[in-house]
C-alpha cells in the first residue's frame, strides 16, 4: 500500500505537464494545413480575378472545409453561424429574406416548428441548394448593412461580417486575430451579462436586493435548493424572488433546468407563501426548445424578456409588488 507521500511524489515526479496524442496531433495538423492552403488559394484567385461572390460560393460548395475556412477568415464562429441561421429562419424581414433567398430554401415545416439545424444539416443544404449557398455568402458580404442585423447582433459579432476581411485586407485580418483573442474576455465581462441590466434597473429604482440562498430552504431543503439571482428586499424577508435565464445556445440541460425551477417554485410556495416568484427568460436558445420553455415558464407567477417593452412591464410589476407590501 503506497503512502500519501509516495502517491504525491508520483504525480510530481512523473508529471507530463501537457497531454497530447502524437497521432492525433499529426492528423489535426493536416486539417489546419489544409484550411491554410485553401485560404491561400482563395487569396490568389481574388488577387487575380477580383473579389467576387462566386469564388466563395464555389469554395463552400466544392471544398469540404470551405465554410470553416471562411469562418476562420472572418472570425465568425460555427456556433454563431448556427444561431444566425436560426434567427434568419425565425424573423420575417423582407430585406433580410431577399438577401438570403429565404423563399428558395425555407419550407413550411421549418416555419411552423423552428428547431436549430445541426452542422450536417447546414453542410447538406450548402451542397444541394444553390440559393442557400448564395444566401450564406450574401450574409458575409452584405449582412452588416442590414438594419435588422445591426439591431439584433452584438457589435462585437456584427463587425466580423466585413467585406474587407473577405478581401484579405491586412487591417481586417488583424481585427480577426484580436477578436479571436478577446472573445473569452468579452463574453466573461460582467457588463455583458443580462443580469447586469436587472441590477442597474433595481439600483435606479432605489430597491434593495440580495443574492444567494434562502435560509428556510437551506434548513428544510438543502439538497434541492438553489442560489437565487435576486431576492427583494433581502433573504430574511423576501417579497420578490427573481430568476434570470438568457440562453443563446441549446442544450439537453435545458430540460433539467426547467424541472429544477418547477421544484423551486414548490419550495417557495411552501416556505415563503407571500413571496412572488418571477422569471426573466429570453434568448434564441429557449425559442428553439419550446417544450422545455413551456415547462420552464410554468414555474413562475409571471415571465418577462429583456425586450424594452418587457423591461418596462417588469419595472412596473416590481414597483407594484413592493409598494403594495409596504
């Protein structure tokens, strides 16, 4: 039986520091090299014949890594592209629909029940439908000029839809590198969190709040409790309990989250019968998982989104509850 010190020294003395599988590394390096060569060939064609949409349409139609190469060139992530395609399928906007040839590839079934397309579905559509291909390329060429995308997309993402990137402009490529580098920092900033909007609103209204665990749930339901996003005015005497869920991606965990919120609602009703349980539920991730969304909203007395009109309604609701309970 080895001692703790022996086991400790094994990890210290035999530490590999970085794990890698050489065979996998060599295979993936081939993938990276292929994308680089694809972009170099594309750049040479552009320098020879000029910047033309047809070059990009041929690229994504004929090359297996063509779409990924364009994403690498612009810094637009695969996940962001999937969200954008879902947004295009949902939104009814004449200018956007015309740009992406929507009526040529969007079927009635998709209009009635919008679910996010998989990577394979998108690649298949690119291969078999020339109008879908044209629409995708048009987005990269002209998407930043559309008012609806200017309003819907964060500026950090909208700037990636730049024709100068497609033309291999040096300053534009430097911009791509910077956005790749700063993506994690950008996403993690507190100011980029929807909950910050709620905090600012409550502060402006002069309403005090706390975050964390409710004492009665700690004592009576320690295994099923959860940390609350906002508790007005405090944990000891909650009048309003608010949960925020803004999802831009879809996951199987959304079903679990909706079940959790329903159980929390039951606990609140039991231990804090006078408190109001409200939800801010928003984002394309919930839009395309309607069954999970339907279960989720049953947990709350009322539900709001981060739409400007909804935030005003939320503000009115909070003032009404707080003033009536004084």
